[in-house]
C-alpha cells in the first residue's frame, strides 16, 4: 500500500542495497513509530527517507493541529520520533526530519526528497562519521550555612531581636547591623553567580576546542525541565566518532575542577543541532554562554523541502528542555 499518510523521521543515503539490508532499517526491526507502525525506507535520487504509515484521524492536517495542543500526546510523539532517529543513527549517518512532518503517500515522500535533495546531501556529507554531545551546567546551590545560636530568633528571623520592627528590638544586633548582613549576603550570592557563569564560559571554550562545531541553546526553563538549579550552560557539540571517548573524558575532568557547577553530559546523539549549516558556528567562533540567540525551527513544514532540523525542541535528555510549544508545526503538503 503506497497511499495514505506517511510520517517522515529521517533521511539517509541510499546505498543501493536491498531495503532489508539497509543498516538503518536493520536497527529498526524492533522499533515502532509514532503510531505504533513499522518504519520502512522510501528511496529516490540517491537518498532514502525513513517513514511509516499513520492514521488520518490523528495525522491529517486538521486533527494534527488539535493534537499538537495536547502536551502529553505531543511529548509521547516526540519521544517516539526521537527513538526512531536515534536507533537508526546508531548504525548510519541520519539527517533528522522535523517533528510532525507528514506527507501524502510515498509519492509525497519522494517529492520531499527531490525538493530538499541538495540540502540533505550536503548535510550527509558534512555530518558523516560525527555525533552530537550535549552538555548542560547548573549553578550548584551554596553549601548550607550553620545557623547562629538561637536560630529560631536569629538575625535572619523576622522575629529576631534587633531585626527591624521586632518587638522591643533589644537584641545584640541592631537594625542597621541586620541590614548590613543581608546586603553582604546578597553581594556574596551575586559574586557566586558571576563565578559560575565564568566557569561555564571556561567549560564551553574548552569543549569547543575539542569539537568541530558547537551550538549554544537558550537556558532551560525550570518549569519545563523540572530542574530548579540555574542553568548557566546548555550547549551541543559536534564531535567525530573517534574523538568521542576523549571528549567525554574531558567533560568529566572539567566537572571535577568546577565544584560551583553541576555538569551533565548526554549523548552521543544523531546531530540534531547541526543539520542546518546556518544554525552552526565553527568551534572557534562560538558566542559566550548567555549571549547566544537560537533561531527557532518550524517543525512539521515540508513545503520547504522537508528541511532537516531538530525533531523536537528541547528534551530532558538533549540540549534544550522537554518537548514543548517549540515542537508544534503543521502537516506538510507534499501530496
């Protein structure tokens, strides 16, 4: 059956081997797509798109638009999309297609490959033999301070003797001393934030020197990530396969040298952040953390040739945060 809707996951090279022998498909034998469907390859012009048949009641243009407003459904779909791409990417170079890219039949998939052929081929050439590593750094909370004697009525307590407005204000600490202490605490916190941001810049500069490309993402929103610590670095690094072990080891060394930071390494992933050459910077041209701006993609649009891009933005595991509104798109019109 070649008609009906087809959901596109990623583009790979067509090696000319029988479909069953494609490395990406072999890896996907036990993996199902966003609708629980098997994934197969549709070939055209030296490329192959990994795709699966999906039901119109969920993925036709109108129903899909409504479905994308359901954050739980969207997250499930995003994770299934990621699972397909990462499984295929473990065996061969893949170019992820944006989330919610749906075409009309296999002919629509072929049109997508034809329209985006130059971009897909260029991305495959650039990214062959490379993987993406994600690094996040969080400002570690300061060590707890020992409360002074009589902490219940200590100088930081609103009922403390000597605190402004405290009944009697007969304690050893005057209101002026209390305010000075609070000011000193604020200044110490500001210095700590400054130190952690400088440490994050050092981490990023060091890792950029080990990577071919680097990309800074906006800090994670704690409401989406569920992490309350301040995110001071959220970056992706494009690294050769053979350099990955050394890169991961260096991240561990940096984490041990910067106790003010909690450093997290994720990957290796398919190179989600580096499929578009306009969204990458050479490793020696990266902007300092806090100064970068991300150009959002438009998931689901295939009227631009099924442009490659991050399949969903931000995941708890990857650079960015959990699947959210940035992943929303519309059904493609190839067909």
